[in-house]
C-alpha cells in the first residue's frame, strides 16, 4: 500500500488492520499524539482506538527519515499473533505489540481538522477482505487510487477520516497489510499532515494504527 500527499509535507496518513474486506484489519488500538511538533525525531506514531477514543503509545524517528509529501511511499504491516512489524518503503521502522486480538481487517486514514487531503492505492490484505466501510464525508474512489479529503471538520471531535476493508469470518493470527500512500496537503502545505493505516479492526471504533509525519521537510 502506498500513500501520496499533493500540496503539503505537513500531513498525517495512516493505515489500520484487522477489519473484514478486500484488506483485513488487525485488532490493534491506535495511540495518537494530539501534539504534532515539527521535528524529524517523531516520524511515526502508534496507538489504538477503543470505543471511539484514541490512545497514543510510541512516537520515534524512522531509521532513514520521514516520508516526503507529494510522492508515493509504501507501507506494509506484518502481523504474527500480537507481534507487529511496520515497514516504510521496505525498511523496518518499528516492532510493537498490538492492543487488539489479531484480525485481518484494516484500512487507511488521515485526521479531520488539519486540512489533510491524502491518496492511497494498491491496498491489499492477505487473506482478502470482502466489503468496504467509510467514515469520511469526502472519500472518492477513482480507477487507480482512493482520495480521502479531511479538509473539513475538527480534531478530536470528528476523529479520523478513514476507509476500512472488512470481512466476515474468523480471526487470522498471521497476516500482512500493504498500501501505497500519497500526501496531497496538510495545514502548511504538502510537507505537513498525518496519514497512516489501521489494523486488527474489530469495527470502525476499535483498532490498532500507525501514522506518519512530514515536518522534517518544512524548514
């Protein structure tokens, strides 16, 4: 899976797992930072969403620096029971313990309230999920990518703008989620914002997640 940002490197994009659809979610709860310092020392943020409330867990630098806005970058998540490995463009970023029970269900997300607009494409969960659930007023599916427009609403009142891939069925203790992400814009242009993925999703309000920052390239 890869994400892309078009107008600002201050954006946040994420992906989630353990949901039931063409891509599966892990039952992991997202932990988020509401404070977003303009620093390359905090490339990513892990956490979980529980009953609609976010909890932030870990925020550190990426070994090769944060992703850039305005270009596609690949994110993959490998789940082995409660052990989760996160990769950015093929490089291991972090290994964490999930909050939720593993489930091959997940999706991509960004934040409301920060003018975030992001794209994602090539979303895949192995094994495959079966239906799509949206929690974003402006989510548009194009032939080659999906656009999540969160340039409205407020954080934290309106939560994440996300698209989830869910599937009816049992749990998968081992699975992989991958996607390409693209940061279009954030509150200070293409190199600002938040985008990521969520996984181990029990439903739209309970899952694990990770998102990325771009602030290193602002100054």
